[in-house]
C-alpha cells in the first residue's frame, strides 16, 4: 500500500509540472493531467480506475472497468474471507524417501530435513 501511495504522490507532483495542450483552443489544466496520471497509476497497480474504487466503495461490491472490458460483469460480490489454519509439517530423511509428520520426532532430530508451513482453509462442517 505504501508503494502505491508513493507512486500516486510522485506522479501527481510530476503531472502538475506542465499542463497538457489539447487540440484546438482548449487547454487541459494540471488538475486534469494529475487525475489522468492518478487514474493510470491506479489501473496499473489495482486493475481499477479511480471511478471504479469510488463505485466499489458506494455499492460494497468489487467493480472494475477492466473486467467489464473483457466481457465479465462490471460489479461482482466481494469474495468471502476464508479463515486459514497454519500447520507445521516436519520432514525427515529416510533410506529411500522422505517421511513427514505433524510433530517433531525427538529421537530422530539428526535426520530432520526441514519444516513446511501449510495454510489450510477452515471449512464449516
């Protein structure tokens, strides 16, 4: 998040340095140029425009112009957060293969090959 915020601030500052001239007599001021830069940074980092973030906040759904341009729905329900259980697996070298257990073996500590941290979704039964 801090990288995104830094990118936005830096590009807004650079975008406000010089106004962009449009065709004809109309001039686009630094405010609009900054908004275009902010919109581009938002699309690059989050796949959403600034307007998409606003619509998502108001509706409580996940809305994206990029997703809609690919033929999907503009707004979809936000995915439910699935709680995860962290499980440590202890693996030991054996003669022909590796054996893994859910708890360390005190008598076989010399053959410990490594540990693995698994995150398992907790499902309601």
